């Protein structure tokens, strides 16, 4: 498939299927209007509606989310099984048909037995994590928009300017998988799409732990960390129980000014994860040359990680928004990793909440 050349920025990496970033994440649930309102609070606006099935496209920057206004077919089944959930995601590719055929030849399974999902008949769709759909899309950029044939919602450009909070790109999308399945799914992305392992984490808290394998695509724009529990009580296992299966745990959205974005979201009432106070007390010691306002970070509970050599990243996580699914707000300042110290801080904060709720027990001694 020589016609599926990777984009120039990733020329050094084999890209056999021509992947070129995320196109969208697809949502379904028993109350889709509530999901739409929550996304609007995050700065998204409705821009298009698919006349064939009523699916609504919501946009901010280069991020598109699709919401099933009237879940039917695969989306309806998924909503019944999982409640508010992410039932699909899409990769941009150079040639959707060729990429689909190449993916199946490399071991992926077709999802053509479904109804085409949000895009209807003719879509190139694979089976994804936890029974979700994985779309391959080549209608973007100079080739035109995937949404050109959809009904355009009048005035959406001005609405986006007014509602925008500075989010502009889908940075990464994390999966939670059952114990023993992390390598299965990293193998899937590696064998089918030529993803590589970017980072491996072994995270332990007071009572629980997890393994995480961060995978990155040849285009270096699609990042998918995979989380697997080390025990029966961790936050990963709680997610699997609440979600009724494997799936997308959180979606990271990039901003160029995390302080402005988070302060705006907090004014709108978006709830965020807390972090232990000692985290902020140790920032200057851990990163002596970070150059950021620690008081403002503490006030907003924003995390920071990185190094002089690798650059910095700042991030914060919302509380659960769609069932057990939450969002991450991230600003990268040269650092292209995931913030191992921040990962530990997030794990600790969620574990602390689990202890408070009695989900896990900690020996007082």
C-alpha cells in the first residue's frame, strides 16, 4: 500500500495504514440531551446533524464529538449495556478503503454487521475496545469535510466563538482493560496500525495498583494509553464494574493556556479532581526551574510535570462526567509524555476518593 504515505512530520516511522490523527469520539446514552449540555459546558457547540439518523456533531477547535440524539442500532445497544458511554472513535487515514482492507488483513475484525454507526451505510468500521466502533475516515483537510452532507446548524461559527474555552485538539484517549488484556490491546494497535510503546507505568497506591502501557501511532498524533489493574479493588476494576466492560476511560483535550481554560470551566461549574496538598508543596523542589505560578496552580489544582531536558506539561482531570468517563485538560510545553508524577498523583486522588466511599479498605495500622 505505497499510496498510503505518512505525513511528512512522521516520515521516520512506518505508517502502513496512513493514520493521521483523531477525527472524532462518538457518545451514546439514555439521556443524550444531558450529554449535549455537558459538552456545551466544556465549550463545544452543535454544528451539524446527520439527516439519516439524527446524530449531532459538536465541535471546538479541531475536536469533534458525535452524540446520538436518538440512540438506535449499535448506539442503542451500547447505551443499554453501558449507560452514558463512548461507543466509538475515528482515525483519520489517507485512504479509508485501503486502510480498512489493510487493517482486516493485519488481524482487525470488521464491524460491518452493525448499522454503520454514526455515519450510516458505506462507512469503513472495525471492532474496537469493548465492542465499540473504530472508524477509518479520509474526508478531512483538502479532501473536504466528513460533515459536508449533514444538515448545518445555522450560526454555529459565532456560537463556537462565544462558547469556546480554548480547547483545540484531542491529545490522547485512554482505555481501561481487564486484567491480562493490556498486552492484547497493545498488540492489536501495534500489529494493525504500527503503534509503538511510548511509556510503561507501574503505579501503586496505598492499597491498589495498576499497569499502564502508553501506545503512540506512527503519525505521533494518536496516543492511546492502556490501563490494567493489579488487583480486584483498584479504580480500573471499579470502572469495569460501573461501565459493564472495557472501554474508553478518559479523553484528553489540549489547550494553549490551561489556567484560562480551567478557570473558565470552573466558573461554568465543571467539577475537577482534587489533589493532595503535599503535591503543590513539593513542586518547586521537584521542578526547580518550572517558572509557573504555584499559588495559581494550587488554587486551580493544576498538575505539572517534566524536566529541563524534556520540557513541561500541565494537566488536570475532571470528575466523572459520562458514567465513569472523565476528561483531561492538558497543555504541552515541549513534553510529549504523560507525566509519570502526575499519573501517580491522579491515581492517589482517585484512590483516596475510593477509600472515602468505602470501595476499598485500608488497614489503619
